C-alpha cells in the first residue's frame, strides 16, 4: 500500500502532533508499506527518516500534488485547509485529530483520533478509528534515571508556572526544564533549576529525571508522560481526560491551581518505598501501552479503504 501524508511540518521537529504522526507512519513503513510525506510549509530539502520519505519543500506544493497522484490513501491533519482537500480529491482521505479544534468533518473518508477522549468529542457521520501515539521503549528507556523534577516545554499551557513554583518551594530538590518546539516560553528558573534546549534523543532528558511534572492546562493524550513511564519515572499530572487515559493507574494527579498539591506529591516520592511503588506502576502501565492493538486497527482500516 502507498500511504501519503500532508503535514505543515514534520519530525524530527519536536512538536507532539508531528512526532505522533511519524510514530504511526514509521510503524506502517516497517510493515512493508511505502510512505511519503509532503510538508506544506518551510523551505528545506527532502530526507528519509525511519524509512519514511519526506519530500522537499523547495518547490511549494508541487510535491504534494505528486504524492497525491502516487498514493493509495492520504492523511492530513484535522486542521488542514481547503488546499489539502482539493489536492486529495479522488483519493481516500483521512483526517488526523491530535488536539482541540474543529471536531466535525465532512471532507474525509475516515478520522484517526489519538485517544478515546478525543474520539468522544468528534461529531458527524464519518467513521473514527482510535490510534494512540506509539511509544517504543527502545527510543526512550534508560537504565539509570537522574534526580531532577522535570517539565517538558516551558510554556503557560504546559504549566511552567507550576514547575517554577515547586522549584521555589523545594530548594533542596533539583529541577530540569526543557524547551519545547512550540508555544511562547515563560521566563522561569532559580538556583536549583537547569534549563536546556529540546533534545533530539529524549533519553538525554530521562537520564536526568526522577519525576516528571505534567501540569498541563489540557491534554488529548500526553506523549511525554508515556515516554517517562518507559523508564519507570513517576508522573505527576493535572487531572484532565487525556492524562487520565494515558497514565491510568500509574498517574499521580494534582490540582493545577493548587501548588501545595504538587509540592506534597513530590515530597511523598522522597520516601524510597513510595517511589519504588510508583516506579513499578509506571513500568506496568507502559507495558500495557506498548501493545500493537491500535496500529493493527489503523492498518486494517487503511487496507479496507
């Protein structure tokens, strides 16, 4: 099967929706399908990533037209514009829903939702298949984790103010902040904080991390939380549908508007027995999520189209 995708940009740029899409596509490529991606913005030469061919953007949308003519099925983001609909005309077309936005579709043959909580928000008659972001232990697991309390993406939406307040309240703990690939960064930090740029290999982050904070305003899934679980790193998250779904019983949930909740949760994990229990639950939850059930369902849906 020839699978084409239109994207505003693409991995390895650290934007969750782009990384999640690549996770799906590289799995399909590993199963023997041909995959080509046509980014619709920027100016850079083509390249190949994990057997996924990413076309050059040097000639505007010309490559997108070539991909559409070549493909058996086409994928594009839910917030794709009229251009992608027009280019895809005549070819089975799937819309990928990774986050909030329009949840009613009439210009697709199938919708891919990144979680059950996302699928529940979608309206209309277009059929939906759920395929959660795929996280592999080989990409994220480290044998020895570090000692810091970490936040990925220092923006207001991801809760940079919560992370910063916890650092001030816990001067005897080390904190790590990692710049993300999108959003307006919030200036924060202190003498017990270390701030680093986005990492191409997230194992460099997990090797410094003891606890991950996810005080997000909202999540439809929460990829970094699952990535941390791969190494048995406990995750303290705000209580939203996506985080509850992804973290399951391994999640430690706190009230985003109550800093004391977060500080107390961090302190409880100072106890070796409590930390060992949380780490064991993290590993067990990751093992559940690494099953191939979702990508099997997606492949079957594509083949039917």
